[in-house]
């Protein structure tokens, strides 16, 4: 699954610092939701974030928005990026056009 998010101007360092010290309970929650591999890339020209994640086993990501740990993380990230009213990051799905295995 690949998607794009949007950082607010000047927030890359704070965003990176938050992820450098990601909460262990959030890591556990993401793994429990089926995410086995998750990478986020930054495009300096647009200040966009591009994320790719792999789902292993059952996909339970639909449960994430209601989980207290996820809500707390989104509240922490809200000042740094474009969000919806519930603080969930705005996401734009990316369509794969090429893959080399």
C-alpha cells in the first residue's frame, strides 16, 4: 500500500525527530494491525511524504482510527502536517505503475 501525506512548511526536523523516537506501543499497534514493513520518504521540492507499507496476515488497519494510541499519535503529528478534523493525516493513495522484483 502506498500513499502520500503533506508536511507543513518547516516541520521536517520535528517530524523526523518524532519518528526517531516512535513510541513502542505505537510500533506494537501497527504490527498488530497487520503492518510488517513501513517506510516514509520525503520530497524536498513539494514537502510531501511518500509512504509504503506491507500488510502481512490479516489487515486490521480499519481499527486504527479508534485506538487511543493512534489518536494520541495523530494529535502529536497534527501541528506538523495536513490533517482531517479528527487529526488523522490527509492521505492520497498512490497507484503502482511499475514494479521490479
